[in-house]
C-alpha cells in the first residue's frame, strides 16, 4: 500500500504509516526531504497527547499537506453530484452579506459539489446576486420583522425549512455574517440542536462563536463541532470556559485544555500558526500565509474546513482500519486541511496582488493551492 | 456534396452519408481516423433499432461531433437577429435563481441570438443582475403570493403573458430552478400544453421533470419533447412509467423502452455516458467530460440541447431529402449535439481549473468547445 503511494507521487517518498514503515522513515532520504519541507515552510504537526484512536507517541507524523493529500477524494467519471460534498452556511442578515458568500463560494472552489446559504429575506437577493453558483434560501428572520406573539410559529417555520434540507448536508458552517439579533440567534440555536441530533458536523465562526460562547451547552461534548476563533473570539472563549486570561507562552497547552473542557470539540485557534486541538491531540499548521489581514479570510477558512471535514469523514469511513492516518478525528483532520489550503491560497494571492490583495483574490487562489498540493489528475496518496 | 465537405474541413475525410459513400467509409484512411477518434474519447453513436425515417441497420454512422458540424448553421452577413435561435427558459423562483440563468446564458454562449427567462417576480431582479444579456420576464407566481379566489384569473394572466411571446420561440427549456410550488406547477402545465399546441419543442429538466413524471400526459406522444433526467430523476421516471427499477446492466435497452412507453419523446439519460433514445433509435455520447460534479451542469445541458434542437429542426427542414444525416428526429440530434458540446466544454474547463471548476467556468468554455468542433470561420459541413 505504501509503495503504491510512493510510486504514485514522487513528491512523497518520505510518507509513512506508523504501522509499517519506520525503516523508510528513518532513511537518510526521508530525513533530507523532511528537512527540505521544514526549510520551505511546510508545517510539522505535533502530537502532544496520545489517546484512543489518535496518534501514538513515537510515531513519525504526517504534515498538513500529507493530510490534505490523504483525505481529498479521487475524481472519477463514475461519481455523481453531491458525493464530493454538500455544504450549507447559516448566516447572512440585513447588515452582513459578504461573509456567508465568502464561506459558501470557498467550499465550491475547493471542490464541494453543492453549496447553500440560509440567510434572512433581506440578505438573500444580494447574496444570490454575488454568484449564481450558490443556492440561497431566504428563511431566517430578525426581530424587527417579527411580532412577539408570532415568534413561536415563525421559529417552527424556519426550522421546518432547514429540516427539509438538513439530512442532505455533509457539514454546516454556522456564523459568517449571522449578526447578533436575539430572535435570529434563538433560531440558530435550534438549528444547531437539530444538526447535532442528525450527527451533521458543524464549523462555528464569527457571530456563531458569540452565540456558542454564551451557550456552551450547544456544542459541549459534540466531537463533530469545530470552533474557529480569532484572537478576540478566543479571548472571550478562554474567559468564559477557563475563567482565565489567554496564555500565549504555552498556547498549544491552553488550546488543548480548552478543547478538553468543552468535551472534545475541536478548536482551531487562528494566528501566526493555526493551533488545532480536540482536547486529546494538539497540532499546528504554520504554512506561510499572507501578511495581509483583509476581512473575510476567516470566512474562507470556515468554508474550507467544512469541505475537508466532510472529506476526512468519508475517508475514515471508507478506509476503516486501512487508514494511513493515525488520527481518526475528522474534525481535527478537516481543520488541518482547511487551514493548510487557506494559508497556501493567501500566500499565492499575496504574491500576485501584494498590498492590494482582497478576500476574493484568495478565493480565486484556492484552486491552485489545492492543485499544488494534490493534483486533480492523479490519486493523491 | 460530400466532396465539398471533405475539402472544406480537413478533419473530416471520413465523413459519410449512408446513401452514397460506403466505399469511402471502407477506406484505410477512414478506419484509421475512426480509430483515432475512438482513442481520444470521441463517441460512436449506436443505432440499435431502425425505423421509419431513422438510421438503417448496416449504415456507417456519424459520431456526435459530425452531427454538431452538420446541424450548426453557417454564419453569414445576410442573416438577421433570431435566425440562429430564440430560446426561453421557464424557471426561477424565490429559492432558485442560478439554474435558469445557467440554462439561458448557455443558449446564448453556444450561439442562439436571443435568450429569455420566465420566472417569478422575486427571482427576476436577481436573474437580471447576473447578466444584461438575458431578457427576463417576471410573470410566474407562487402560492404564497396568491389568494385561492384569485388563482384562476392569475393563471389566465400568466398564460396571456407567455402566449404573447410563445410563437417567437424556437424551443422552451422547462424546469431549471422552477421549484415545486403547486400553483406555479399548474401554470407551467398550461404553458406546456400551449407550447405543444403550437408545435414548439420543449426540453424538460429539474423540477420540470418532477412535474412531468407526475403528469405524463403533458408530454406523452410529443416527439418534440426531450427529457433530461439525472440518476435520481431517471429512477423516479422508470418507477412511474415502467413500474420497475433501474437496470444498469442493459441501460440502453431500458432507455429505449422507456422512451417508447412515453410515446416517442426523447430521453437523454445523463451519466458516465449520456444515453439518448426516442423509443426507436438509441445512441450514446461518451466524449470525455469532467469528473467534477458541481451543481448546475444539468442546466447548461438543457440550454445547450434547446439550441441544437432548434438548429437540427432548421437543418432538417432546409435540407429535406438532401440531409446527410440518416436520423431525421431533431430531438435526438439536438440531444446529441447538446451533450457533445457540454461534455467537451466541461473537459476544457476542468483542464484549466481542476477541482476548483464551477459551472460558470464550463459556460465560459462553451464557445471554445463549439469552435474546436466546428470553426465559425468556415461552413462546418
């Protein structure tokens, strides 16, 4: 199995599966290639804790790009629409329309087959007009549009509309451009509960994190949830959960502890390096990204993680014990894949557009980012 | 006549008309070129049944690209607006706006002169915003906007609006983004009846297939109707019409039988190879397409088939007994042409954009797809 991979991708002679290739991993060739990868900014994931079904101490680990190659599905003519991913973004209100678009279109540009947005009626025509590629459902409501006596029935209607579709989705992205309207957030809380009941993974970002930080019970113990906080969102989460301040000196240990305290959800802490933990393992992705901090990059990341989480889940279900990856948590693998592709795309966009780089430029670079790591013309691993 | 074609298009020395060129078809040059076409993924159409006005057993057959070349009209300065096709898409509702846009813009990009969309009032501004090229009529209504007591008069108004234009259209595409609102579908049933009375061809896809599968009388026996089911739509059609399950082992025979049972409508079953039958002949188009299964490709196909069906009808009417094509059914020829152009465009788009390919990329490749087969600078056949 390993030899096949080695032959199929000449960039990967150092790839190894902990169970059967320690000799190869210890070879001079392996060490030299690994050094080159480090020198050119590739990330090495670190496993700090071992646990059931996760990486074991002493294993030689895959880097982020290896994981992308492993979980990205092969393309062939026999596949049909939906098999490469059906993603839904819950977000978009009167005030914010760009964020849900960025998340949803990123999912498509990475390779999902279908991408939906569930937003308010006001936001819908605008989001639709950004791109005919998205399926936009104008179903959410904000308080200004709803009388108190109608709230119950309207909540039911919103949920019925979402439920019609829910089982078809491989992952929900909750939060981009959601806003903080209390009635809308109540509806979204119910959507999260329904998704959880149906075992549908969720990626929570932006105002979704505001909601979840105030209602931790929505995600506590749900191992198919990924939270993607930026600096400020992380600070609020740490204060709420750990009742302490952010510890930058030992950031990985704090992310690990935080994830454990929320019952094994996966946290992707965005920063100079992205730190990812499910409370069991902790990994970092430090592929060189972009020094531009234009708004919207978090939305790309959330859509990207959603796709890779779906693919990782498919990969793990299909490969079972034959998986070449020691890590069996699709939320962690999806976070690593999403982070790697996003950072690489940002780097490509910045090299072309420099200070003028905007979020749409990064989205246009997602395809090249994935193609550079995992060419579509060949099975990747 | 044949020699003229041979001289005009150096790619086609092997072209043959069953009535007058069997010697040429049997030449070593013909066989070698045919072999090369097969080797590079060109499709060979198979005639399984012969019948009145259709291909005869033992004939040397044209491949899909030959048919495109035969039916694509010559371009010259003396032609005027509308002669290359005036297409209308019936679809677009509050929920779906991308699909009718994809179908309508594809018709234009292939070479139709005019492309209309008849959609709901909510969908209209969004579809208009996608492109100034389309003529968008906000005439359809959904139930939520109509009181029961007004339904009759509103149906009459909708039909009057469509009827004003109907005679000008060369083909209707019914279904992309139509939705499943019962009142809207009732109106569309009437539009189909009117189109049929006026002998205007129809291509039925998406939610139009949902309607037609439940009301087979709308298309039964109408030989200018093309149904373009995907895997799931085909399954429902087979269950409804044949009261059986899909037979993948002898797919061509089942499509043939299904088309016959619906009275000679043409069925274009989408899949790894597209299978096309009018209940009399059965053909397949297997030009290499794309392994990407992003949503919206079916909409391109429906717009594409509409254009080629119009052109095939013009070609057959103009050439009469001089037609170089044995097949005289414009619905079948249009399905072959539409399928060939769509698949080739998908292949071109994928070669450029890989996993990042979205439907708009394929639409942008339609022109090159047609140009590669049938250069605009010369008469094609």
